[in-house]
C-alpha cells in the first residue's frame, strides 16, 4: 500500500509533519493536495526501452522539481563500473518581465558499484544554460538533482533513491536578500513493491 510521510519547515518556523499511515481529521493545508492523491491513480506513463518517460496521461505535465521521473533512464548499451551516461532535460522558469524562459540542463549518471545484484548509481544535474539573474538561479537550483539511486538488476526496477539539496543564492529578490535551500528526499521500495517517498523539507 502506498503511504506518504511529508514534512516542511520554512525558516525558523516549527516543522510541519503529516503521515498518511496515521488517521487524522486535520491535514495541513500544505499537504492537502498530496494527501488526496495517496492510493489513487494520477497518471498512466509510457516509457521506452531505456526507462525514459516518453508520454504520460496527466493533463498538465508535472514540474521536474529535481526529484527525477518514476523510472531511472538506463544506458542503451551494457556498461561496466565507472561508466557514465547523461540525459538532456529542460525546465521553464519565470523571468522578471512576466515571460518564461526555457533552461537546458543534463542529468549525469555514473555506475558506482554492483553488490548482490543491486547497482548503485550516482546522479547529478548540471545546468547548461547561463543564469543572467539571481532570481533565475534560485528557481533552477531547486530543480537540480544530486544523490544516489539503487537499482535491482534482476527485477529491473529502482529500489531506493536518496537526493539532497544544499544551495545558497544572494540577491534572488533584490539587494541584500539571501535564499538558503536545504532539502532531502528519501525514497524506498517497500515489501509490497510500492514506493513511499518523503517529501523534501526546505528552508528559505
């Protein structure tokens, strides 16, 4: 059964927590939308032979948010330990004049090791477009991945993912403003073969 454990902290405010495992009559408004989706079908996804998502049934394609897709893109050819591969990506960010800009980046994967049939793969997002304004940089850094994925080779599926964000941008909202973004995502596959992700907690 799919379960969600969510937490959020902004600045020095008290951390807000919610778990779908515990019955509650009061769901924090920050998590209301996510809680409503637990246990329901939100999308039908089509992937290619490498695990890359090529189509999905969502009315609106969800933002990348640095957490990656539901699958891990694999290299097209067999690789050995130490091998790398990359996937081109794009994201849209808002500009000061009210328009949007497409920013290009890549997800860089590296096969670190294989143990007991489980491959450990590191992933890191690298921006390819230049950032002209701190406000643009602040939007981009929240959508870049940096962490580790564990993949069961025989089962052909991801078994865990750990990502972390720790960035700082000066001047993102005018002179003297500073944004510190510290967050973590831990995702594990349970024995029932469902994923139970923990939402990121962010400090700004």
